[in-house]
C-alpha cells in the first residue's frame, strides 16, 4: 500500500488526465467521479507495484480502463437479467474551447461535429473505444496504448483502424464529407 503522500502526488500530477479519460470513457460525470475515485483507491492499494520511473500515468489509465471494463461487464449482465431504464445525463461530454478564433457559424459547426463524434465514440464497443480515447484524447503512442490495454501493438492498430472505419461510415451517412 502506498503512503498518502505518494497517492497525493499521483493525483496532483495525473489526476486531470485520469479524470478526463474517465469522463470520456463513461460519458457521465457521476460515473466518471466514481471511476476516478476507484482508480486512485486501487492505485493506493497497489502503491508498491507502481514504479515512478516507468510512467505512472499509463499505469493509472490502465487501472481506469480495467475497472471500467469490469463494471461494464457487470452492468451488461445485470441488464440482461433485469432491464432498467436510466435517466439521461446532459453532461455527457464537456466542450473544449476552440484554439483558433472562429466565426460564430464555424464555431457552431465545429461544436456540432465534436458532439457528434463524441456521441459516436461513446457508441463504440469498449474494446474499440478505449484505444481511440487513449490515442486521440491523450495522444498516446501505440506502444504505450498496447501496454495500458495489455494487448499486442498489432491488435491496437487493428482496433484503431476498425474504429476509424466505423466512425467514418457513420459520419458519411450523417452527411459529413470525408
């Protein structure tokens, strides 16, 4: 078990990245909060196994992805046994402010496209969603994604290719030009 100071250092250094990943992964602030807390709680418990010289951020993202996948499996199993309806969360994805000054029309179009892409990514199967989020949200190299997901690098490339194809087809069907 890690000492509280070390856990606090991880939260300070990597908390924002882990929370953003959790938010994109779950699509809900409430679920992201829970996943974020579970991630750092598990990291605290596994403290001695986390080596600061190797990239603790990747390890923390790996923990978050694993916890989310486990919870998703449990939720699907429960849903099959006893289907439930849930309230829709309006805070699905935060909007990033555009870096370049845009006209109001262009800014609105960009926001609409970002929201559409975020919604389409949220619809992807978890096996495809995690690599996409790590690659394009965290700008992580393929080797690191492979380590986080505990997959061969070729599998990560394949999943990214498949996810891009799915997203491209759906965007084209919605009228967005390639």
